[in-house]
């Protein structure tokens, strides 16, 4: 059995979608999961022909349903008894909806969920695509659905697709007068009285520049469909955002309407346990009194309205420019250097035109590389001011198909807006509720996560830095791994600040206020501020970089936050958080980092990323293993290409070694090595580093030794990565090892210790071998040999040797001998007449050896042994 259903308290969009779905699934039953809105009930009374096609949910046997078709709802809590079928084996779920995904969403086997004004629009598109005919009566019902959910095509979420679908339905015979009649029924005397009360109670206040009107009233008995009154109030008073509540018979009916993209009224409704979408939402509140509802509204109203977006909010600054006299070849070099497709052309400091990559490339192909930019720039272009609203910006970029929009203030170019900037705003995940803590990476404010995961001291310092930056005419942003981990709800205290302005000056100013020290690095415009307790904050001026050749160090230039983030390795590390007081905690995501965090994907920003900096290959693998993420399809392809192309083989130096070390430190060693081996990275480090049977055996021994030691000494930490590295490097001879350490520039750092342990391990095993008598090594010899070395050398020797007697000797040292000592001490020897000096140490060492070999055990025996030894020397 197939069943088509929708949400409780069904409306015309639900009905129109169900009627359309019936044409796609002709064998399916139609069934409402619960009650319908009054307007819909009246429609059924006037048009009983439609009611005949519906079956009561109570009469449907859920056990017989094999396919459930759900329309106009994505919340499993709003489909009544049919929710029992979700996730049930043998039941296929199809979903059609235009609502954004919420915190809970129906998981479907097939679906079409897109942001249009009405779900009926999606269904009509499918019918048109499949060339399924629509009868005039059916077209009328579907048009009712579109008109109701789009406010007769006037709501801000209305799309061209809704207009097109409505137009096609009119072509097919939809009765427009019938639609108007059902959407605007005559009011009863009770409804007129209630409308009057609501109008008299209206209060209008501004939040984030948006006017919000509230209205409150009560009736003595239940009155259905008060939602229609909200629409009338908005029309009568020309209200953009209305939230009205009517108390009746032990409940409060809250109805909200919005015509503005900045005010998502579904957030208000969801807070009270209701639902809906951005423009229209409602809730039936039973657990709060009317006064409590008003009090709760007072708390949340300031937070549900998003600030109006202007050019100032999304522009990129400073803008890279070229002079009118610059040659086209020079322009192409600048376009490539800064990874942009259009640049403004300046004449005497003012914008004179715009030149695009396409024009430059075509002109150079015609042999015009030496021509000046002014000859081929576009001199007819649009500009906007910093206060230009987003709707105007969108119209210019999208409707006029502009690629680049300069932002000008008093004839001075202060920034630019591109298609990417507009798309970033349009595709923002507007579905998170700022009224509750973030539950996933799809957030637009990190303030709550910062309060939860940062210490009060660090949180306070970040707020103070934002205030200080603004007072100095700068903007400060939290960036890097800390932002990523905050959004993943992981703790991290590596604080990195990017400043649009002079980062060194800001760091010095802050340090002066807090009594901290600052170490500056002017070539890179960076500074580190360190406090007395050791906590530090890194500052960097927003900058961009480019590479003159593969694997070279980057050339750095001052730039904007957007270009600063673009130079980073992966999208998940490009997310920033505003520290500006008025927008503290707001998340900035230019490159889809939030999406990739949510989907668990490691993705590079541009196709030459691994070529420019091959160390990113190891970072990509490290992040994928650390977080359990996957490599993006294109990212994985480019990673393999960079390795096979030899870019990793040609890359050397301390940075690459540290990435290798970090991977081995953060990930289980064998998992880390397997992923390196999978992509051919190990042999890129040295052709003789391979995971053959011999290497795997040695690595297995290292793993066993580390596990054994960690269980034996819980309080002592061993740097396992060093043992893993030694196992990998064992096939190299001394000369090859020296070359390896020199190439990675670690011969005087980590390499010095690795080489020392390499040699000490061999010396230790040789000493144990020469001390053997058969398979026996005296405890005194074991102690004398092993106590001269550190843990890393001892554990390396234990993993390296195949001789069981040597392994047992090393094990015995740790389990029985490492803490051995004599009962007598230096003071005792002094009382016995031994003069202070080297003889103390020698005598005690020999005494300990005798004790370890079992020749003596008590204090009296130790005294007798010392006296005998002293007597033999006299």
C-alpha cells in the first residue's frame, strides 16, 4: 500500500502538494495525519469532491504500508501516527518539501527538497517535466497552495519558479476568482471584534534595524483560524513583521508573519514548540499562561532578527588594483598572483574602469601583451556605496550579470563585491536557531560555543581585543584551528587573531594594557603576545601570499581578511569569527568551510594547493584521520597527482618533517603509516622506506613495546613517534641517515636525538650480548648497562632485538631493577671512615651490584660487605 500524507494542521500548500502527488503516485491513498486549518476545512465543505479522495488516518493499517509519500513537511514530529513508519524495514519513504532542514529531519529514500516559496511549486514542476496533464479543478487547488504560502507571490522567499508555476496553472484553467474567495473569506462578527482588539493592542519596536510589531488579545471560547487575521493586519497597517498571540480555552495561539529576509518567524514558532517557515509560522502553546508567553517573547525578540546586510558587511578590502598604464601582461600576472578574475583599474588614485581575465587572455592571444590596461578596460561600470542594501547588490550582480562591483566612498575605492560574496550570503544556512546552543557545525554564531569551551579569562580577552581593535580603527577576527574546533565542540587554546590593520601595533597596545610581552616579526607583520602564566596569542596582519615556484616559501603582501583566509590550506580552516563588539561571535565563511565541517570533508581551496605547498598533503591526511573526515573527491585526485608528480619527493626541510611527526603523534602509528603508504608518501621521503614484511614486523614490535611500557608506567609518557621513525629509518645505512637528516634540516634538532638513539641502541645490545653467559645475564650487569640510557634508547633496543634473552633482560630492568638501591648511603660510609670523594660512588655501585646478584640482602650484610672491602684495601 502507498500513502500520501503531510503535516498536522494542514494548509492549502499541503493540499495542493498532495493533489499533485496523487498524479505522480496514482495508486496511493491520500490521508491527513491530523486536523486541518479552518480555511481548508471550509474548502472541503464547499468542494466535497476533493474530500472523497481522502482516507482517515485512523482507518489505515500502518502494517500494510510499503511506501510513504510525505509532502510539505520535513519534521518527523509533525506527521502524526505515520512517524512510526520512519526507519522501518520494508517501508520506502519519499519526501517533497520546500522547508529548510531543521535540527530534526525526515530521512528519505528519495526526495526533492528545494528552497522555493511553496512545495506545490516543486510538485507542479515535476508534473510539467513528466508531461502529466492537470485538470482545471486540480490547477485551482494547486494555485491555492502556491498563493497561500507565498502571500499571493509577495513574500520575500517567493522565487521566479513560483511565478512560473502559477502562470502555468492559470494556463491550465485555474479559477483565480475561486482562489481569491477561499483565501479571503468573509469575516464573522467575532472575527471582526478580535481584529479590532488586536489592532488596538499593537506595539512596534525596532530590532537590528527591523521594525517588529506585536499584538495581543483574548477570546472567551475557541475560535478557529485566527491566522487569517494576521494577514489582514499586515495588509491594513502595511506591517513587515507581525507576531500576534491570542489566548483561548487554556491555550495561547501564536501566529507570526514576515515579509523581510532578516526576520525568520519560524524561529519564534519553533521556540514555542510550533513550526512553519520564514514568512509564516504558528504555535499552539498549552504549558504557558498569556503573561508567560509575553515575558518569553520579550526575552527572545532581540535575537531572532538578523541585522540588515549592506555592502559594508560583505565587501572585501583592501582591493588589489592595477594602473591604467599597466601592460596587459602585467595585469595577467596580477590576476594570477591574487587568484581573481577581475580587477579595478585606477587613474590618479580613482577608479577608471574594470578589466577581466577573459579580456586580458583574449587580447594577449592577439599579440597585445604590451598594450596598456586603459585601452581594453570596461569604462562603463556600476559602483555602490558602503550603505547600499543587499537587495540592490543582488540585483546588480545577479540580474545585470556583473562580475565585479566596486564599493566607493567619496570617490575613493574602499572595497569590492563579487558574485562569490553574493552567493555566500544567499546560500548561508539560515536554519539554525540562535536561541539554543549550537548542535552541529552549521552555525552562524560561535558565541555560545566560545562561552562553553573557552576559559572565562580567554573569552574576556577576546571581547576586549575586539573592542580595542575598533577603538584603534581596525577589525580583529579569531581564525584558524581554534575556530574549527569550537564549531566541532572540541577544546583548543591556540588563539590566532587576524587584523585588518596593523597587527603588531594592536598587539603592543593590548600588551601594554595587560602587562604582557610581545615578540614581533616585521617581515611577516606578525606578533606573539605572551602572558606571565605562559598563555599566548598570535597576531597577524591580514595578508595574501603567492608562490614563485612549487614548494618555495611564499611571498607575502598585506591584504583583506578574505584573501588572508584564501591562502590557507583547507576550507575547514578558513572560517573566521568576528570580535567586533556589535557582532561578536558572528561566523564568517567565504569558502564553504561550515558545509565541509558538517559533511566531514577535507577540501583544498584551489587546484594548485598541493603543488604550491606539498606539506599540505600530510596535513590533509592528518586532518582526515584526526577527525574521521574523508578527502573531497577532487582533493584526493589532486593529492594523488601531486605525489605521483614528484612534488612531495622534491619537497624537503623541517616543515615537512614536522608534519610527518605530527601525523605520527596525533594518529595511531599504524593507521598513520597505512594512510601515508596508501598514497605513496613514504617512498617520497626516501625510496628505501617501505612497509614490507620486515618493516611491519619491526613496527609491530614497537607497538607492543610502547603498549607494555605505557601500562607499566602510567605516569611516564613515551614519545612513540621517535620509535616509529627509527623503525622506518632502520634500512638506511649511516651515510644515508646523515643525508636524510640533513635534507630535512633536523640534524641538529630531532635528528640529533634520533641518530644518538640509533647508535646507543646498537651499543646497548652489544653490551648485553657480551655480558651473556649462555642465556643468562647477571642483574648487576643488566642494571649497570641499562641505567646509563634513557627510556627511548631502552625501548628501541627492546623493539629492535630478536634475542629473547636480551628482551627479558630489558624487561627485568624495568620490572625489578630500575628502582633498586642500597640500604646504606653516603652518610653511613662517612661514619665507617670512608673519606668523601669518588670512592663513595664507586663503593656504593659495587655494593648495589652485590645486592642485585643476591650476595647480600640485609643492612647488616651490607655493613659487613663494606667493612670487608675496606679491610682488603688497607
